[in-house]
C-alpha cells in the first residue's frame, strides 16, 4: 500500500467515547474486525458504524493496542509534510517556553502527547537522540529522520531503541548512529549549568531532562544544607545543590561510570569539589547505615520500581522502604525531595505511600510543593496512561 493511504476500521458504537475524547489508544476489542495482512505502520481511518469519520492513526497490533491515533482531522494526509508539521509544531512549543541562552536541551517529541505515538526525541545541544518504541512508528522512520534533519538541523542523530518494551512488541533492540556524527560526550546547558551527557552509553537517552524543573526548584531549599543525593546518576541534583550554596553534598549511586561523569560535571561547573563526596554503593544499603543527624536535605530519585501492573505491590513496598529510611535519618526541619517515575503508580497512591512511610518512621510531614511533568513533556488531557513522573517536596518535623 502506498504511504499515506489508509484502510477503514469500524469502531463499535459503545467504544467510541475515548476516541471522541481524544484518547490516542484504540484497543482491538473496540474494533468490529481487523483485515488480515494489515502491516504495522499502515495508516488507518477509524469510523463509526454509520461510516462517520472519528480519527486516523497507524495500525500496530492484532492484540491489545491495535491503533495509535495521531490525527483527528479527516483531511490530514500522512506523508512527508505530515511529519514535517508535527516536528515543527513540537519544536516551536519548546523554543517558546523552554529554550533560551541558558538552556539548549529538552525533550523535543514526547510520543503520543506530541501526536507521534511511540516516538521519543531528546535534543542535547546540537544533537538528537531518538527512540522508536513501536513497530508502527518504526515503519515511518525514514520520514521522521528526514523531517528532523530538515526542521531541527542537528549535527548528528543517534538511535537508542534499546528499551525492554521493544521485546513485548516483538522487536529487536537497536542502537547506532543514524545521521551525521555524535561525540562520545555531548556538552549541554541547563538553567545556566553545564553537563556532559553520554548519549551512546548512558541510561535511557543519556540524561534525565524531565527533572530540569525539579532541579531548579531544589535551589531555594539547598543553601547551607547538608545534602544527600540518592540515585544521583550523573549528578544533576548535586550540581544544582552546590551551585545554590549547599555546605556539603553526598552523592550515592551504584554505577561507578555514572559517578565518574558526575564528578566531571562538578568540575565542569567550577564548583567546590571539597564540599562534595561520591559513594559508589547500593542506595538501600547506604540508607541502613548510622546516618542520624547528618543530612537536612535528602533527594530520592530512584529508577522506576514498577515496570508493569503485576509489580505494583512490590514496587510500592520498595518506595516505602527507601522513604521510611530517609525519614528516619533526616534532621528535624529538613527537606525531603522524593520522586517516582513509575507510570503505574498514581500521584494519590504515591502520596499515600509517603504517609505510610512517615507513620512508620514516626515523623510528621508537610508537603510544600507537588511537581509532575515539565513543559517539554506535555500531556494530552485524556491520556492519563502517559502520566509517570511525580515529585513531592516535603518539610519533615
């Protein structure tokens, strides 16, 4: 089938609601039939039982999520111009609200929320890192890369499609240079600070851009504090804390390579290294040490403890344990910054977990600020499945 042409799929009458509410997923059970031989990536038009247009998207699977919607416009043709428009629109949003002379890196394409389901593009200074999460979006890789080169004009594009989720899609992991050149380490600017990012070998796409606003908020709490940064990775929160005048910062991570890059980032910003200490160990083990009255600001930014719905109970237990441990050792009047990037843990359940941890630790906790996604990680209002990041900044009594 030529690119851009589409089949029509009929949506059952009682399953139209989410589509009309602009939810981007259509499950196979919502469709009357799916023609045999339909290739993942094929553009399809969704119509009701009377033949009225509802939306269009790409076919992706014969089970679970069958169609991922990328347009509610009947007349929008899916071709090279389609991808050019999508990427230009996303870029303009970031240029208007995020990019400035102090910040040159941000999430450029946030999957469903930027109307390109399954696609992640992170911009690191003059370079892009891309992830294709589904077979359907990978079908359009050539058009997407052409649009990125034309609209963003990067010096290089590197693919990091090495997510576990590709296995669920029946896809092999893929990494490598797609366009131009990409250095071993990319130097970026974020709110005036400088960081070295390992796009090629770092976690996910190399840096946690979604914590930019939380790192910025940290600064008003860090002055003259004794700071413990748990799961510090390459030292993002540590750099901001030192830059804001913390008296001491202890950065803990299980990855020796991440800690080496964190140390480079401290030096890159010409911060006082004697105020900083790196500890290469498991955070859970470290929090069990005798650390009472050492820290009055603790940051918990762990990896996702809940990878799928079957792990919710186990994951909540993990979050509760590290928060309870932190609450037991933090000084009275201290600040706890606690985060979760688990999409399967709601904000309400995360708060309830924190209340349980506080009760078990015998501490009273006041939530001062609640933070979620940043401006460069927009969320479609109907797409609650896209919610993942949550952060409480709390006063511990």
